C-alpha cells in the first residue's frame, strides 16, 4: 500500500510488535553490560569454576600426601 505525500510517495512500514523490539533492545543492553563486567572483573564464570576445582584438587592431593607425625612415646 502506498500513500501520496507532498514530498513524494511513502510506503507503509511493516507491522512491528513493540514488545519484541523492547526485549531485543534489553537483551543487547544486557550483553553489553556483561562484556563490560567481564573486562572489569577479569574472569568469566567458567574460568572461576575451573580455578576453584583445580584449587580443591590441589588441596586434596596435598592433604593426601601429608605425613602423620608420630607422637613421641614417653
């Protein structure tokens, strides 16, 4: 469908669901904020979890290899 205007012809725009547009804009904003926070805090969640698991494993291995002190008999 076209309309005639003083400047020329104008075609009718597609119908847009404003909720979809609003939600898409919010998702993009959330992604942008997440990127900024990852830079600010330095690590993504997977890296923090991996580091935590490696620390726990190292602690467990270290404790497992620890020698028990023998009590001195008097």
